[in-house]
């Protein structure tokens, strides 16, 4: 299955999965993988690594923005089959182990089923493994504050609200923000395009999600790589403030 891979900066690739994005950061032969798509995206995920000249064996770590199924889908496969460490914010580690689940429930989706795009999205999500049980057996917290010693030198930025331990990843030297679901540029259940929060039903604590946009607005850069939607070019501050205006 061919992956939809876009090189957006030197050594930086945004990949569009079935409904979710992931990011590949490449330095020589070594790779950092940020998120992994749905469980059903595994063939696309492996194809995307091959397309940029990588492989599962070249992945030094999987960084997870948050432990929803559409971002966590193949993390345990890479850990168990290839020994790749899976790293998250400390508050998200028990979520990845599935000690609890901060994910939109089937009941909430059904209650929102009359909203445009919700039911078609839900059916596609189910087919992709949206309700599958995909815990990570041994997730690890980031070892220390500041840049991680991995390809791309990503800096974790705690942005709670969508989940309690949601993290974006800032690449200050490249001017790139990998924002996960703290700030997106589109979604099948949204009628809006451009920088925005996901619809309310997806957030564990919406007020904190709105507040986290202020954290993102303080980051320098001009390329946003979201968990959903296309890459967005322009000042990260402007994108975050635009999403905040739309959310209020």
C-alpha cells in the first residue's frame, strides 16, 4: 500500500494515513517517528519508512503525541517486534498502557451523529481500528526536559486538554511544530479549514485544550505539521491565536 509522503523540510516528512498524520524525522540512516496512525495504517506506515529510505530497524524511537488509537496504532508492534522505545509525556504513559482511556466514546459519537461528517468518519475509523485494544506494554516517559537526543532534536511541549498528557514537539532550529491534536488544520467532522481545535467531543478537557493554544503561540517557527489536515505554512503564533479565536 503506497503511503502519501510529503517532504516538507530537510529531513522532515509529513505522512497522511487513512485519517491521521504521522511525521518522520531523518538524520542520515536514523529515524525518529512521531505517531503511528491507526492500527489499520500499519502497511502505510511501513511503506512510508521505506519511501524515505528508512525501515523499522532504523527507527531510534517512536514519540507519541497522545495515546488515542489513531496515533498509537502500531507503537506496540514496533516496540515488540523491533525493540523500538515508545516515548510519551509522563502523564500519558498510563494512558498508553490503557490503565484508563481518554478517547471519545461510541455513545458520544452516536449522540453527535447528525452533525455533518460524523457518521462517515466514524465508520471509516471503525474499519481502521478505532476501537481496537492496542496498549503499549512498556511505554517510557521522556528522560529529561529539553531536546531529545534523537534525529531532529525534537523538544516535547506539554499541551494538555485533548488528553491529560498530550505533547507537541518543537523543532526550533528548523522552525517546525509537530502539533498532534492540540492544533490541527482540518478534520472530516469539521466544516472549517485552516488552524483550529478539533470539535469539542474529542477533547477530554476542552478548557485546557484552549489554554494550551497559548503555549503553542509562544513557540517560534513557520511550519505547522498537525495530526489532522495538511501542513500549514505561516507563523506558528498566528496559527495558534487564530485557532483560539475560533474556539471562543
